[in-house]
């Protein structure tokens, strides 16, 4: 689901941007009627309004108080929860990173073993993991998802996240895969870092 479509559907007229922020939270939940309820499961983005006082830390993640930051901006600053329990929020910045010509077999083994990732698709064409973290945050709406890692045709790795903090978090499990083979440590060397695109 496209996050901007979700934003367009909200009735913003009834909400006061000077008293709170919009929070986007993505959830994964099994689909009981599917042949395999766990794969791919159902994904949903739920928007909520987080009341914020002037003296609270601004949910945009700036480190300033709301009153000295986003409170009186003439537009909405949508945010999303950071990975982890009680880890605060960050400004919504949808982005992706693509790694090409990778050895998919090695990478997929590493990612499959990572407790923070949950595999929701496993076919020859595509493997797909969503980042839950440890412990996974279970709510009545589903398990909170903080980003996605996709292995396409065993040679392209695509990471998508909707904030800078999330993208940094997502890089960590993937780096384990690169670290396994120093000859292919282009991810950590910095000189051939992935292309980050903001949509
Ligand atoms: Zn702010």
C-alpha cells in the first residue's frame, strides 16, 4: 500500500496540526483464509493522531521540544515509530537502497537466520523479509513492521524504509551478510555504498 495514498484518505480538516502529529504505522498479520496464512500475510498501514504538548520532545526526531519545532508549521510533518519498544518517532522519509550483483544464496542464508527479520515470501523469483525487531511488537492490529528487505532473482537486494532511522537499522542485518565475505565488503567500505533514493 502506498503511504501517500493513505495520507490522501485522511480527513485532515478535523485535526489540529498544532496539537499533535500524524503517525504512520505498518502492520503485518496472517491471513487466516489463505493457503498459508503466514506467507505473505496481510499488510496494512494505519494512520493515527498523536497528541503532543508544546513541552514534549518533537516526534519528528529533531531533539527539540514540539513547541520550538514542528508545532506551528503551516503543514503536516508525518512521522513513524522508530524500531524498538519506546524508541520514539522520526520524520517520514520514504527511501530505498539497492544492492546489485550480490550472491543471493549467502545473503539469504544470513537473512533467514536473523531473528529480527521475518520471511513473508520465499520463492525462486523473490524472497521478502519484513523487519520486526526483537522482541516483535504485537498489537491488536498486527505485528509492527519497520521496513522491508527483498531479494530479487537471487542477485539484487532491495531495502525499503520510511525514515532515516529505519533505513540505518535495516542496514545492520544486511551488513552481516557482506561481512561474511571480505572480498565483497562494498557495503561497509563506504566507497561503493548503496544508492539511496528518496521517493
Ligand atoms: Zn519537529
